[in-house]
C-alpha cells in the first residue's frame, strides 16, 4: 500500500500565506512608503480574505506566526494571532520585492497598461529591468536567509509566514530549481507549503485557495 506523505522528524512545515487584497492604487496618489516599499492597507475584500484564511489555519496546528514589515501582512495575520494567542514575529526579509522607481503602486498601473518594461520583465523573468528595482540575486539571497532562519528556530514545528507574492514565488523557485517566475502569481490569501528538512526544501503545495472557494463562487 502507498503511504501518505509524512513530514520528516525535526523538519519545519512552513506555510507561506500571501496577504489579502490591498487597497487599490489611484493614479497620481502613491501609497505611503516604509523603508522604500509601498505600504497600502488591506481593502475590504482583503479583510474578508484574512478572516477566511485565518479560520482555516486556526485548526492547522500552527506553532508560530511570522510577518513582513509591511502592514498588509500584519493585518492578514491578526485574526490568526488573536485566535491562537501567539506573538507575531517580524522578519524584514519576508518583505515584498523592491520595485525601485515603480514603488508606491506605480508597478500595478504599468503592468496593467502593458508598459514595455513590464513586458520585458515578464519575458526575462527579472525584477531589475525596472529602474532601481531589486536584483534577482539579492531577492534570492534574502528569501533563502529568511526561510533558513525560520527553519532553524522552529524544528519539528508548523509555521505560518504571512508574506508577499514575489517572496512566495522566489521561495518555491529555490526549492524546486524552477525558472525564476514559474511560481509567480499566488493569489491573495492563498496558502503555499514548503517542508524544510536540513538542506532539503520540499514543495508540498502552491496557491491553495480552498478556504476562499465558497466566497469566489
């Protein structure tokens, strides 16, 4: 008989949750910046998404909660922290890709408008074709550091890390050896999963939105 997958003893079961939908960008009205990163709050839809994903995670045996320095992750994680009574840990390396001159919401507009640089970014699978944006190498280095740091602090535990789409995509690319943008596009309030066992990063899930299906229907 085939056996169900079991997390190896001492491994860290890392749930990567993308924040809920954030407030829309209004042309000419940039988001406030925190350490150079756009920092919009959750939208009303995002608040609802946060409640649904946290209700699901509350029964998942989470031992620790991490967020980035940006408020949309803190606001998404807040219902879970309240339900479980856990202290939230902040890790700056979980913050979103730095988008250089396109920070503050301009990135969204330029992608939606089909800006030539946005088209090139997607074709070359590099963020740093955007003027002043973070290099792929820098992003990979800090995402690897964050995952390794969390795993070292929580052997044998399940951790919920509330983070961003670019970070999730990079973490799964590192784990799988895929193209840089192969896992880009995790939906808001989705759950992806890595198991960290020593030097092995095992992909166990990507973009799970089952908790949102009733809402989407």
